C-alpha cells in the first residue's frame, strides 16, 4: 500500500492469489530441495502466498488465501554466518520469540499458538541450514500475522488489524533481543535473524503488502510517542533498523520509506498541532521527531528521515507567512508558543482567572525549553546530512523572507507567522551559530546579490543605497566572490532572525506597557458608575494578561542567555570588521546594517531596565566595546543620529543613579581604552541633537540631551574625564565644540524652565478653581471633564520638562564651578546673563505666586534647590564681564528683582550666610554697572546709522563684513552662528572663518566714541 503526499494510505496494485493446494505443494518441494542441497549464502527466501487463518478457527479449515508480495525480503543487517542447527533447537527459540509451536501448549507461563499450515510443512528431524530456517521463519511469521486479518467485504482486500500486528512484531523483536543479550551460543544467530524478519515484516505490514488497513494514524505512533515514559517503549534498535531497512529497499520499491514513515510523521504533526504547552507530555512528540531525524545509515552520515522530510512537496513554505504553521512539514512543531494570543490552550487556562499561576508559567517555560532543544536537534540533523543541508537552509531563508515585514512598525500581523514560531526558529539558529568565530564570517556577504539574507533595502551605518549598489557592482566586476561558507550564511541568518523575533517581542512589550498605562490613566479619571468604566477595566485586565504571557516568553533564562551570547559574538564580529577592514576596505566597514547595532542596543536596554543579572556576564564586555567604538568615532561611521542616541541610552542606563544593581557596569565604560574620547563625543552629540525632531521633537531631542546630561555628570565625577572636559574648554576657536555645547545648554535651560513654569501656572489655576466647590460644581460636566483631562496633561508634561530642566541646570552648575574663562567671552556671557535673569524673574518676580501648587515635588519642582543653583552660577562666574552683561539685559534686569531674591534666600535659608553676602555684593556690582551703562547711553545719544548693528540696533564694537556684503558686529554674528550656520540676511552657508574685519569702520567708530566721551 502506498501513501500520498500527506501520508494517507493508498492501496497498492493487487496480485492474483494462488490456490491453497498449489501453495502447499510448492512449499514442500522447496524444503525438500533445500535439504538435498548444500547451504548457500543468501539474503532471504522468497515469500509465497500463505493461507489465511482466522483467530476463531485455527484448524485446517479451508479459507481464502491472503495475497502478499512475492519479492524477496531484503535484510538490512550485516551478513550472518551460521552453522546448521537441528529443528528442535530452532523450534525452542521460535517459541521463545514468536510464541508459536506445532501444537497449542504452555511454555514458561506463556501460551504458544499452533500454526497448522506451517507445522504440516516442516520436517522435525531435519538439520537446517541458514537459508532453510530463514525460509521457515518467514513462513511462520506470515501465518502468524495472518491471524490478525479478517475477510473484507465483497471486492475488497483482506483487512488486517495493524495495531495488534505491529504490537506483536515489536514484542517479538524485544524477545529476540532478550535472547541475544543473554550472550548464549546455544541458539546461534537465530535471534538476530528473528529481529531482521520482524523488521522486514513490519515494513511489509505498514506498506499494505499483508493486507489493507484503514487507519488515520500510523500503528507505530503510540510506541513512538511513549518512547521515553510508557511501560511499553520501543525496544532498542527497532526504529533505527526499520528506518535503515526501508531506506535500503530496491529501486522497484522506492516509496517504502514514505509509506512506512509518512503516516507516522503526519501523526506527529497532528499531535504537535493539538498539544498544549501546559502539558509536558507534548515533549514526547518533539523527542520522537528528533530521534527519527538522527537515525543514520550504517557507515555514512546520511539520515533517511531527513531526506524524507525535505523531499516532501510541503517542505518549503509559500506566501503568506501566516500559513507556515498549517502548510509545511515542520510548521506545527515550530508554531508552539507561550503567547496568549497564539495559544488557545493558554487562553482557556487563563479564562476565568485573574492571571496565570506561577506554576503554569513555569510549566510553559520548561515545555518550551525542552521542545526548542529537540527542534534544534531536528534542524541539526537536516543540516548535518550532506544531501539535505541546502534544503534546510532554504527552509530557514524562506521563513524569514516571508516574515520580513515583521520589522516594520505597522506590519499586518494577520499575514505573518506567529511570533512564537520565529522565536523557536531563532533558538535553532542560535544553537547552530554558537561555535562560529568572528574571523570566519565573511563581511563581503553584505554585498552579495544572491545571498540568503537579502540586505539590499536595509539601511547601512554609513552608506547610501547608491554606495551599496556601487560596492556590489565593484565586486561583480572583480569576478564576484566564492560561494559563502556555512558559518557566514548561518551567522547572517541568525542576526536576521533576531531582528524578526526577539527584537519584535521587545518592541511589542514596550507597546503593551505604554498602552496599559494609557488605559490605566483613563480609568483613574472615570467614575465607577460610568458605563465606560467596565470597558476600560476589561481592556486593562486583558492587556495585563497579554503582558504576563509575553514576559513568560521573554524572561526565560535560557532564551536570554543564548541571546546575550549571540549578541556578544555579533559585537566581536563588528569590532573585527572595524579593525581589520577600515584601513583596507572602507566600504565594508561602513556597510554593516544599522539593525545589527540597534537590535543589540534594544536587547541591552531591555535587560538594563529590569536590572537583569546577565549584564554581569563577561560577554557584555564585547558589547561595551562596540558602544564606545561608535560613540567615540571621529570619522563619522554612524550617519544616523538616532542610532547614536540609542548607544547613548545604553550608556545612560549603566549609571548607578538609574539602576542600582550593577554598580560595576559604569566602570566598564569609564575604564575602557576608547573612553578617553568619550567626553568630547558626548558633547558633540548634544549639539547634533538640535537637528533631530519633527513631529516628536520634544521626545527625540530633549530625551537624548537628558541622557547626555546624566552621562556628563558621571564623567565629571571621574578625574581623568573631567580633565578632558577642561582641556576641551581651553580651545580658542570661536566656534569650538565646547562653546557650541554651552550655547545649547543655555538654550535648553531657557526653554525647559519656561515651559515647566508655564505648566505650573496652568496647574495652579485648575487647582485653585477646584477648591471653590460651589463654583466648580456649577460648571457643566463636559467642561469639568475637559479641565481634568487638561490637568492630567499639564501634570505629565510638567514632570517631563522639570526632569530635563533640572539635569540641564545641574550640568551648567557643575561646569561653571570649574570652567570660567571661555564662558566670559562676550558672545557667551551675554547669553548666560540673559538666561539667568529671565529665570530669576520667574522665581522671584511679581508673578511667582502663580507657581504655588499642591505637592510640587511630584512634578520635580524644587524651588529652593533651583534658586540655589541659579544664584550659584552667578557666583561661579562672578566678574566684571558678567556684571556688565547682567546690567545691560534690558528685558529682565531690575534692581528690585535682586533685592527680592536676597530676601527669599535669607527667609528660606537657601544658602549659607557667607554665600548670601557674596550674592549681595555681586548684586551691588551689577547695579553700579547698570548706572554706568545708563550714563554711557546718555553720553552717546543718537548713534549714526552706519555705526549701528543691523540686527540688534546697538553700537558696533568690532564690525565685520559678511560674504553677502552686510556689515555686522562680530559679537552678534558669532552668537548667531552658534545656533545656525547660515547668513541671517540671505540664508547662504556661513562660518566664522568667512567673516572679514572692517578695520576702517572700526577706526571711525572708536574715534567717534572718544569724541563723545571727551564732551563735557
């Protein structure tokens, strides 16, 4: 009987049965001939038709013959040398193995079944050669198996009870093994022959040659599934011998392996599809498949079951990816998932409960772990098998290709494979790549046109799409490259698999956290009597359940450990490429896909947010090297500022003030050889963040700068890094990075504090309105809800702004305590004075009462601390230059403002008396400068237009000519260039080097000033 592509039984061609008398005559004639001939070497006798004998009538009643295959039974075992044995010895061992005899009797507490037809054909006095007792044993076994058959309906073949027949053969094989294991030579090689015949007749039975059987599942399935835990496991060697026997059939029966094992694999697929991840017996299914795939032919590395799997028309998946679990051979095995939305059993288990129990979560993790390890064994067998390696890699390539859209933010998940399937495949690839060394992975693979991993559309760290195409054409012009080795293909497939599995789950978890927080916040503002309350509560509960199942998968210790090991290897490879290829092949060093680094950072951030102990793993050192390599890069090997900001975030999360568990992680960064360039690089990134933004400008720009501020605070605490910052500040260029960095800090402080304090004013108004209950309750419900929603929004933004503002003021406070000279430049000191005066007015001016809110600490508003730091900055830079700049700030400076500030400092004991006295002295010097400035303005009177700055309308001190021809004061244009590199008059590119001093005009201005000052 043959099978179709799915393993279903199909009846083979039938042969015409011989008459009973003719069968007996031929059998007796053959036995007589064998007794008169010398023993000869033969593999096995021919099988003839044997009369059918029913269970109920084991006499000599006539019956219809059971048709069998007339081809020889081919033995797959090694050739057996045997001495002739007498029939009595032969009969004893057959009774022990097959439980049959010449008559019904009981031996060793076991009933022996009488086989009348077989008994009538033997000579009990004869001495039998190997070929003779082989033939007798075959005839015996055929007649014994006939007892499991019954007559089919008219026009149908005999039906055989396959389960009972297979059970009999398995038990007979086990009894033969037992006789063989006793080590006795009494029965010679008869037990080995019996085992071979059990195997060959099992193959005949399962291929339908002994009668048709209409069963959906293979009779072997119960034995295979209970191979490890049942009281009746398959005897050792039975399954390997059956596989080898079926795979060694002649070309006339090429479908034997598929006929025998097709239904078995189909049964395993059904068991995997219907199994529950909460039932650890599901592991038996995966054990069975792995065991089958690992069976090899003697003396070779060929694995027949692997060839059977990969030759199936359903081996390679077809679009769309969502059909992979259903339409591929291995789909049901790979689709095993612990995610709630992908597992009906888990949803049923969770139904009616507040949450999955810890025991259930532990069971899920254990089951997934065992099954994934067995899946790896399956793929390992396929790939180690020379004839199926290509098919195995093709399958992996196709699965990843059909799910490429998973990396997209708005992918249609309904058309893609389940996340659990890709996580399981990722485990397989992790294990396959665990021993791959960095120097064995060819980086030129990134430019292969026929690579299994298609990187053509992927963004590179510092290459445009045109440059990538140019590199590919260059390789093609050189004759291309040799076919990639397995280590290279496996490495890139594994990296791509992480991008579509682990990274997707990490992003999905972040989305669930944000969504759950959003609905929880909405729930807080809704009354329980409101109809929408129940819907919001149900949504929050559902999201919590999904998050718990996602955590069960993501927080699996083995999964995280393997992922850390791979990313450590990926980091080593990136370091290798940057080290070995930067000098000789710059395109290769710039062609690394961005997602390699981004996914690695996302994984580290996932661990860091949970303070996971894996961050103490020595593998993490390689990742630290990559982070610092690109953060400190001067040649611009990262063109994407968002990717650089991701590296900064990794560094940020290593700070002890952010997570308390891993205090030594910061030292890995601080003491790394590359960290000597870290401070200038961090300041440069702080400047470049100005170009980030768009619709999420606040989040993109100021969040990165918050991270930078925290990192700079940590760097400042380290003596070596502090000295680097100080040295950087001593550069004299007017557009030096340090000056630009300070300018950005000033801009951010002004903006953040302004927004923060405005938010406090709005909160103050709402809280004040709510205190008047009568007036508040008189407002329409919609108005009150709108104001409450606005209050929540104001509070959220206020917390965000103050968090960033406090860090920005903090870093300014820290830097000004040591560095003074570059901050007193005319273009910078004026900006510092304006920023300090404006914020001092906010805190101490006439409208400061509008900042009073309930529990200001919850928003990060610490007025005493903020006022203390602002006044400290005044004192840190205390000088004539600062006093003059403060006094000439016409927008915010008032003598009364400083007087009010001094009263508040005394009243609230913000500073020690000595510091307050120093601030009072500074305030007095500012007042003197203000008086002097007023007198100077009165003295100058009207300023000639040609001496006026075109932007500020003030007297120019050092006029310079721009390329556009406009003459402007150097201080004004240099301050402008700190924020923009364009000419303010024609928007053309402009740098400090392009400014041309106008000496003749400066001479005339100086002369005019002298003349004015000489007048009485």
